[in-house]
DNA sequence: TTGTACGCGTTATCAA
DNA sequence: TTGATAACGCGTACAA
């Protein structure tokens, strides 16, 4: 039984109702163009048989499927999973199904999925952050597309929605300055668009507060963070960095702006293990407001991304595009805010 | 432009190659039944035009889609997201696409998705934990189905894969006993199959170590845990529970088996805030080995679920079912293990 | 108000 | 080795 049978088709319903398939279709889709009796009859048979139109056949006929593809680099990442959740919810409300594709940041897999989605006649695409380096050579189908959190290289024409990372970097740094610390950036080795923007915000804040550019210190962590596995190498490296910062400190306490919460938490733990006072001697602001930031002690001050808004704007844009409308704004930045907790 | 155009169809390729659509199909799908020249010709045209078969049309013709549906209650839950990741990977390797559906534990939405998946002619279904109470009245399509982590009520015939929660409860409790504590269970108000099994394991361990059944203490937390939002009420309630336990203690230190990591971390933090020594005065074992368990301080001892194995068995079973084979084992329990860290 | 006929793009069967 | 033809299930002109 490798091949399935459609339980009940429109012809079955037609036969059982004593009408033609066309009439059944009219009753179910148009809502007009038939007598009251016929309508009742057909609906009755539909209810009895549990008939449901075959979406594949319908899609082939009308050349659209009522589904949108959602491509995500790593579903186990809390931020991405939240975006997925909200996007899915928005689209469901608009009667779209969502095909979620997890690429594992693998460009080949991403390509494969994009092709498959195209062949499945999805009506539109939401691309959450493509593969970092190779996204140049990703072949994107000719469809309504909205990119979230990262643009696809080469196509400035596609619409794009992301958090205002630069504002986030500014807010984090300003907080550290307000607390009387000398702010430093702790970030990952790999330079993504969003982390660059966060660092740009850091520089902006220095400038705005009259701190000389030469005082800017950006410390890059080499060790990989790893999705599922926590890297012990990361622990060690961050620990050494914290020790160095503390040793080199002047009279002003140290302020660390970590460009993500994982780094921030690592830094907090490293400081605590050395008996350094938080936030008196050592203040930290993270980024993302991930789950761990609230559950860790002391709770982490961090930049919060407005995921529901992000998803909402992305979906609204996509729906407009799918309807054939043009967009007023091709690029949207969603405001972020500081969640000030116990590390500043 | 609400309707799309297929860029290039099999007829286009046929015309450009000077053969019939049937021959193109043979070249692409069968690999035999044509001359060498024809094969080259067709493949050349395919490469030039970038033709890709329309999956919808093919699905309609062969009555299968090469996709499987994956229904998950909450994608932002780390355990579920890991299952999704691994299931998706396994299926991708077998050339299946995966449609991931996030139900938000909403029975109505689950039903809606099941119907839609059916109508999209998915070849099989993986159901990760259904809606708790209402799963009785979920209408499951007549398809190959594998349930993960929770059975659907009423249908003992469906195949089922989950972690050995009972073993987990046993291991956690045995650890607490071995450390010389009097073990207690801290769990949520709602009784799911898996948490019941975990508690059963707790009882087994008591019995096996000669601790009278009357000493079993199961404390249920009323406050909701909430997916995205952390509940302050939960904090307070757990804090009160910890205080009570500590006040009532006899000479033996307190051992808490929390049936999930969130509860465990709450308990740890509550104890720390009261200055209670961990693990000397207060030992804790969680369940799930979630992300927070490793990043929290002190790192949490917890029961680890073997998600890759879980996904692998589930997919292997589904693939067999989809091939029309029968399964030797309808119910599989995947072993768990204790990750002993700093809270025991 | 209703039915007939066609086509969406493919693959499978049959005959050449 | 190849091509014409039919069929998967549906929606929709068009005719009645």
C-alpha cells in the first residue's frame, strides 16, 4: 500500500448528492449559484462523508497552494524558534499553512529546500537569516520574499525586516556609561551584519558621550559557541578575558557589552568565580533577552528584541506582496529596548 | 499577479529537445528506455533551462508527495526543537521534505493542521506530543503515523517512541538517595503521561532502596510555567516550597527530584537566595538536560534524554510504515541517563 | 440554476 | 526507442 487512496472525492460527493462536481465546487467555494435545496443536500453529504478537498489538486488547478515557506537556519536557537512561532501564528490567522525548513546553516541544504519549496508551489517565502558566507550563490526562486534578520547578498530589491541592532548596541553602551563604567565590547570572531551593527551602535554611544574613539575596545572570542554542545573552550577563553580586563582595570569599574547572551552569561560566571562583584566592579549587558538571561543569577541586563513585532511586520509585508501590492517600505527596522536587570 | 507561472514545464523541455514529454520523464525518472543521444540532449536542455519538475503535479499523479508532516506542540521548547531538528535531518537524508506544524498546544489548531496535512497528501506523520486533555477528539488521518513522547488516546495500535521516563525518575531518585538525602518530588500540577512515569520511577527507587512508601512526598506546583513569559508566581511558589522543606528538615539533607529543569533551576535559585548550601544541605536533580541546566550556577544535575536516538527510531519506524512494512516493535523506550553535575 | 468539457503538469500504459 | 493518450482531483468557462 505504498500508494494512497483519496478517501472521498468531489465526484463521490456529487454522485451522492445527485448533482455534478461543478455544483459541489460552487457550494463549497463560491457560496452562490445554486438553489437552497441543492446547497443543503451537498453540505449534508459533505458532513456525512467528511469530504475535504484535495489541496494538491486544487493547487495544481489554481496555481497556488495557500502555503508559505519559512526557511530558518537553526530551529534550536531560541530567537529563531520564537520568530518561527510568531510567523506561523500570523500566517495561520490569514489561512496560510507554513512549511518550516531547518537548514542547519548549510547552504546546500538551503538551496535544496528553496528548490523544493518552489516546486511545491508555495505562494511566498520568509527567509530568516541565510547561510552567512555562501548566501551569495543561493538561488532564490522568483517569488514574493521577505528576509528577516539578514539580507540575501546581491538583491537589494527584496524586502527586509530586522531588529534595530545598532540602536541595541547604543542602548547597551549608554547603560554601561551611565553606570560609570568604561565600556568594552565582547563579541564573536565571525562578523555578521547584525553583530557589526551592534558594534556600530557601541561606537555611536561612545561618540555621543564624548569618549574618544581610541578608547573603543573590541574583544573577539575565537572559540565556537556550538548550537547543542556547549564549548568548554569558550568557557576558558572568556574566563581569561575577564581576568585580563579585571587586572588591567583603572579606577573605573569595567563595563562589558556582550553581543549575545551566551557570551554575557559566560562573562558573568567567569567574574563570579573570581569573586568579582557584579555589578559594582563588573557590569554586563547582553543581547537577545534569551531564556537564560532571566533564569541566570544575577539576572542579566540585556537588549530585548521585539519578536512578535518582527514577525508581524514580516508577515504583513509578505501578504501584501502575495496579493500583488507594492510595499511602501522595503526595509524595516524594529525598535529594541534595554531590559535592565541585575548585572548593571 | 496573484497567480504564478511555472517557469518551464516538461513540455517546454520536450519541445526544446525535439522529443515527447514522456521521453523527458523517462530520462529524468527511469534512467532507461531511451537512446544515449536522446538522454544527452534532454539532460542538456534541462541543465540549460533549469527545469525542475512540479512537485504538485507529480504528487497528484503518483498520489504521494515525498513529504511528511511533523506536528509539534511548542517549537520554542528546547526539547521539542531538538526533536524537530533531528527528525528533519533524518528525513532529509531519506529525501523526504518535512512540513513542521506548530500547534501551540491548541487542539483546534492541531486538528486543522492534521486535516491540512492530509489534504496535502503527506506520506506520513510524526506527532510529537499532542494536546494534553483533548487529544481524544483529535481526528487523525488514515496515514502511517509515529507518535513521539506522548501517545494519542484511544489508539493503542499506533506506533510510539519516547524516552524511558520511568528509568529517568529512578536514576534521579537513586542519585539523591546515594548522596544521603531524603528524596522528594517537585512537579507541576498537570499530570502528563511522561511526568507520571517519572514519578513512578521515583517510587520504584524508594522501594528498591527500602524506603517506606509512606515517606514518598510529591509536591505539586500550581503556577503555570508559561512558554515565553516567565511566571513570577512560579518563582514565589517554589521559593515558599523550598523554605518549607528546609524548615521541616530532619538531620538528613534535603533531596529534590524536579520533573523538569525549569522547576529545578527555580528551586536552586530559591535555595541560594536563602543561603542554603548546595548540594550539602540541599541537593537537586532536574529532567531534560535543557540548555539552562548547563549555564546556570551551580550547573544542574539532570536526566538527559537521547534526542538523536529518539528521532532516529521514530523516523526509521515511519519510513518502514510508509514502505508498507510491518513493525516488530510498536512501542519503543529510549534509555536516558543521569548527567551528574554540581547540584548533587 | 445546473452540467459538460477542459486544463493545471506529471507519469504510466499501450501501441507503434 | 519512442509518442499518443489517459488519468490523478479540482475549479471554471461556457453552454444549456
